[in-house]
C-alpha cells in the first residue's frame, strides 16, 4: 500500500487549515505550511497563523541557514481527554522578516520534512494558498536547480520594484516578458528572476514549457515512487460569500492586535522595506502607522487587496488538471 501525501490548496479564507486538521486527526497526519507569508518569524496575526497562545517553535534541524521545525496544534477541543490529541505543523517561522525566501527555498525545506514525516510512519499534509510553491514541488521547473545567491539578494532587497524591473530587463528582457503581470510587480519574484538570469543559460522556450508542463515528478524529488498524491483545491462560487469571509477575518485580526504586531516588528529593528513586510495587510497598515492614510482607508485597501489576491489564486490554480475542486 502506498503512503498518502495530501495537498490542500485554494483561495484565501476557504477553510483549508480546518480540513487539514480533520485529515490529520483521521490519518495520523502532520501538517506542513505552504503559505509564503507564514514562513516569516513574528508575522503571526496578519498572516493568520492562528497558533495557540504562548505556542513555542521547536527547531528540528537547520538547512542552508534556515531554521526548520514545528509548532504543536491541538486536534481536539474535548477537555475531558486525559491526553489531548495534537499534531505538528511544520514550516512556520523559517526566516526573519528581512530575509528573502523563494519557491526554490521552499522546495529545499519541504522535501526533508516530508521524508521525516513518512519515515516516522505518519501522513504529510501540505496546506496553503501559495500555489507557486506547490507547483515547484510537484512539477519539473528547469530553473529550480539554481541555488540562492545571498550576496546578490542583500544588494537587491532595498531596490524598488521599478529598479528591479529595469535591472532584469537589462540582463534578460525575455525573462521579464515571460512573467505574468502580478510577478512583474512582485519584488521577490523579480529578485529570483535576476538571480536566475545571472546564472542560467535557460532558453525562453524552456520557461514557456515549465509553465505548460504538468507531469508530476514528486517521486524523483522524494526518492520513492511509493506515494499516492491526494490534491484538493477549495474555491468560492459565491463572490459575496468570499468578500464577507474576508471582511470578517480582517476585522478579527485587527481586534487581535494587527497594528501592535507591526509596531513590535519595528521595535525589533526591522523596517518597512523588509521582504516579509511587502505583503497584503502589512503594506496597508504600515502606511497608516506612518501617517500616510487613515485607518479606515488602510482597512478598505487591505480587504480589496485580499479579494484581488483570491481571484488571482484561482486563476493560476484552475489550470492544474490534478486538483480535485470543492466548493468552500
């Protein structure tokens, strides 16, 4: 009998983590985070880690200067249990907000975690909406063998999007042209492409092929073909329901202390141009904290950006023929 590997992806606020916890409880499973915002240390409330109060990160091993470990999550709310059922959730808190983290880095981290879980006779359950990470794990991506250039990243991390675009165009304009509009305006994606452009002799047709190819090669990366992949996706049919859930979620995070979280991050010496803070929620609230806009406007923009992000997520994911879709 093959070992099962679950992947649960889909639009933001669609109940992915809840389902992952249910599957973990029924299948002796451990959860692996696949959210590009939740890999950052200290970015907890706005990213929605929903960890127990005073949850402690337990480091298991180090990999390329990255801390790989887990938090413990309860699977049961039954107070009568002598020993509450719990599971591990991996790949939260890998890097600090000022560190760059790519899909290449994610694959380097997630593969040994999957192997560790399988070796202990448990079921790995990958959950999160960062499909770009999942794509690089499952499929053949010619550029993923190019390792991070930390010195280059340090030089580029304070550049504006416009400056990064100009630099990439000056090196390999065809790489820039092959990117979609969202990635062309994403500083982390641009930095990774510059990194690739400086090191790889990749042809533009290879890039187009990697975007079109859907042959799963997970067995090659894990070193075993004894894996049965179960790939679920969750989407909203009702747009108004999605907007309502996003609205409720953001209001809850504000009540939980989203603004205080950013102020704490600043007090630790991190600045607004850190890679981890260049994301939805943080960008808008930082503008408010710095006096650029009113809180009401910051919240409105945050909600709008989350809705746009949910739309983009499904646009990319629906092209994957292996995803089994469910309504949220």
